[in-house]
């Protein structure tokens, strides 16, 4: 079996890239035709489905709308209000910026609350048994006030709180979108192993941390569901992720199954879930919001970011239209059946390849370099620009002038290969070639920085 450092493998939501250090990416997708699904290919499929969740679910595109579009808008509004003095955002106390600074911080809090609970991961790993048990599952409403056009609107967010036993420092935690996303991908690992589709190393499955992976077996058991098949886990996780509120939906499903409906579910899971739990889609509202934002960027002359937004908007749009025709489109490979292993593998890969053909794998990072698997379009250029803007958004929280942090520089280089792209003192007037500086220009900061450079130059001459 291949020895792979799993700590170097990850899909980065919203950033649209997979880190695959140690992989043979030249032959990464040849398994679709040669039927050889090794350890690397199995891990790639795991990460690829994170990408599909990112672009194909309501919470996935809503996260992008909040984390990218809204923070982009907030930064340009703050720049317009106070120029360079608007930054760092975390210490911005101008009255003209108060509402927008609060919105920025509230947005980040929502994103963090949808992620994995990393304190829970660490606490569980430190415990003697490296696991915990569930005491209770409760729906709670977390109060949440937002400011819209200067008006504060009171509301709440439906959450799922899980009380646990077995850990010293944590007695309860909140079930999140990020944890259910991992539940789906880890169930896919199990499916590939159970059906002998891949020669995935069994230790990859057995040695996974209890949370967020094995925990879901505990959750199913809490509701009286023992030894669910990998396929049943996949369809429950997928359906929940494609609802407006995945944690609430998964609990609703498990409660329904607990009430004596498990056998009915097993007869026809697809029909059962759609008949009992399908909600009105909010996908179009979020899609329209992203499209409107892209149009605004285009009208304002932010051509490069508009192009990137249109590229991913098209992906979001196609995903939605395919799901309108077939809600379970993205997990159809797991519905295939065959008596023989080879035939099963052929059928599985045939359906999977039809998905990959439409949704080419995102940008791949290997050994500090980015590689693009789609030769016909420009996802590489678009994704790298989005990455640079994310770096800027993170930097201006605590810095007045955006700069690439050392740990990110160590992780990847931009394709232009300019190590000084973030060196403020070297900024020059347009034309702009470095990706980081182009991103600064798109977000409205490059001109502000050039003015500051000129101001400092004059001060130095006068001193």
C-alpha cells in the first residue's frame, strides 16, 4: 500500500483548490479509463466530493456569497469611507464604518460556526479513549442580529446542540455543515472499500479521528440505527447537505427513521427522503445575489474579478439545473449495482466520469505549484485571483497594508512567480502584472497604496 501523508491533503472550501502533495497528478484521472483506483485516486475522489459540495449545495454557495462577495463589498465600502485609515479592520473605530465593521465580523463568525469544531478534535484526541458518547441532541435557536442598510434586524439561527460524555473539557458542541461534509466524504471512502472498487488502505478508514468521522456512527446508533451501509450514510449526508440547514435536516431524518421508518427508507431511500424532507430551494436567491455582484464588478471596471465570478457562477448554475432534473445527480455513481467486482467498478466509473466531464476538478496544488486540469477554460486564472483576494481580506483585518503571510508564501507561489508581489515599497503604476497587485487593484486598494507611497516619498524629501 502507498504511504501517504494525509496531513498534506486537503480541499480548501471557497478557495476551490485541492492540496495533493506527494501525488502523481499527471496520471490522477487516468483511473476513469484504466479502472485502476489506487490509494491516491480514492483520496482524490474524497476531496473531489468536497468540491462538489462546495459548488452544488445551498450552504456551499451561501458560504461563498458571505465569505467572498460580502467581505469584498465591505472592504471596498470601508476604503471609500476612510481610505487607508479604514485599516486594520479589527481596530477601525470610525463612526462612518461602524455598521460595516460589525457586519464584517458577524459574517466571519457565521463562517467559523459552520466549520469543524477544532477544539473538539483536539480534546477528543487528548482523551484516554479518543472518543466520546452522546447524552442528548437538542435543537436550539441562537439569537443573531444583523444590520441591513443601517437598520438592525433581530433574528435567530436554528442549530443542533449535542451533549456528550467522556471528555474532561467539553460537555457539548454544535453540529456543523463542515462536519456533515466530512461525513459524506468519509462514507464515500467506506463505500469504495466495502464494494472493492478501490484498493484503499483499510488503515485510512480505521485510523480516522473519532470526530468528525466515526462520530456519525455514534449519532446513528443514538437514534437506534446500527450498522448502516456506506450507501445509506452517503444518501443521508448528501440529502442533508443539499438542504438549507444540514444539521437540522439530518436530525429530522434520523428522528423519522427512529420512529419505525428505517425499513421503509431502505426499500427506496431516494423516494423516502424526497417525500418527507424536500424543502423549497433557496439556491436561486443566492445564485442571483452572486450574479448581481458579478454584474456590479463588471460595471465598475473590475473586469478580472467579474470574469472569475462569472466562471464560478456558471458552475453553481449548472449544478442547480442538474439537480432540478435529478436531485441525487452528484451521488448517482453510488446507486450503481453489479454482481461482479469488475463490472461494478466499470459502471461506477462511467457515471463518475460523466460528472467530472461537466465539473472538472478544481485547481490542484502540489509542491508549492498550481496545476489546472481543465485545458479548455480558465479556472486557474480565476481561482488564483480569488485566492489572492482572500489573502488580502485576511491581511487587512490586522494590517493597514495587505501583505502575504509567511506561512502562505511557504504553501504556494502565484503563477507569476514574483516573491516581491506584496512588497509595498516596490509598487509601481499600471500596467499591473503580479496577481497579488492585480487583486489589490480589483478590490480598490492599489490606487490608495500608490497615493500613500507618494505621500511618504514627499515626506522623506521634506525631512
